[in-house]
C-alpha cells in the first residue's frame, strides 16, 4: 500500500475492522471498546451535547458506527428513539450488555446500510470516517437513511491540525503506512453535498492529547470557542477533528 492509498478493500479498512474487534474484545469501558482515551470520549460527548439541538418532532435517530453505544444512550436519555449499528459484533454485544432496554442494536456496515429509504428523522456517524477509505459512501447511506429534511452529523479527523501534520510528515519520512485517514472540512463537505446533504455547517472539535487533558477546559471557554469560530485558520491548525451537520435535501 502506498502511503496515501485508502482504496476500497485495501489493507487499511481491513486492518481497522480487525483492530476495532480487538478493542471490543479486550475492553469493557465505553472509551476502550471504541478505541478512545477516556478524556477524548468525554470531550467529544460534551461537544455534541453543546451543539445538538434537535427539533422535538425529530424522534428517531440512527447512530451509525455506534461502538459501545455511548451516543445511542445519550440520545435515548434525551427522549429519542435510537437504533445503534456497528459492523463489529463484539462492540454491538457489549453495547447491548451495557444498556438498559430502549435502543435497537444491529450489526451492519455503514457503507451498505440495510435500511429502507427515509427510515429516520436524523443520523449521526462519529469516529468512523478516519477508518474508511472515503467519506462518500457513508454520506450517501446516511442521506438515504433519513427522511427528506432529516438531520445528519458526520465527524472526521482534521488533516490541517498541526500535530497531525507533524505525525504524517514523520510517517512519510520513515516510509510508514498511514495509520488513519485525515481529511479537510472541504473534502467532507464535498462528499456530503454530492450525497444530497445541504445547509452544511462545520464545527471544530479541539481535543488535547491525554497527557495535556487537564488543559482541555481552555479550549472549551466561550472566548476560545469564539476565537476558533471567527478565525478559521486557528480552528484548522488547533482542532483534532471537526463535525459537519447538514440536512437531506427536501
Ligand atoms: C472509534 S469508534 C467510535 C464509536 C462511537 N461512534 C463513538 O464515537 O464513541 C468507531 C466505531 O465505528 C465502527 N466502524 C468502523 N467502520 C465501520 C463500518 N464501515 N461500518 C460499521 N461500523 C464501523 C467500529 O467498529 C467502531 O465501533
């Protein structure tokens, strides 16, 4: 595999599927099952909690690539009907064991969802695109899974983030394969637009590495959020990831 080869069916996707299975087999906490650090997962969920304001009538939600079911349970707790899907059977089994009744769980690939068109009012897909060869198929599948006008949230690892740039450079110099797929908001936007998702809005997600997590609060102050929002280049350089929200075209 060349250093930037993320072609469909490549070792890259297969490697990640195997790794996610190993995480889920080995761990019993939400973060571990999904392959996150505890502080990283907490930061992500806090971010989503701050941003997500669905309409009351948007009742049914799909959590695509649900891992341990963290977001499924979160949305259930907000009064939504939720289905959590993941291609990793051990993760789905653990999600089921960790949850009270209320969420529907299933094993499925987010790039080939076995779901009738327009089944949900909304869909999220978090922590998945970095392990996919492209964001095109998942965008198309999520667009088809929600009703026209339905809300869709997809996140990705930010290719312009400084530590990521340095990490990728190091891998290039050492001629090592890329471990994760990074992308720019522009690339993900294009994938979502091509899938018929409109009214796109991007939010930066700054997440400090575990060893600096005690300083994470600085990035969550109103001043810092405002700065990242109003100076996009700063957001791009400092944010570990980003999330794009949009709506299926009516
Ligand atoms: C990093 S975890 C994120 C889990 C959860 N969404 C979260 O954010 O905490 C990524 C999850 O996506 C799942 N996944 C990756 N590629 C997938 C695919 N093509 N179809 C379904 N699930 C997938 C993995 O099995 C894993 O459980």
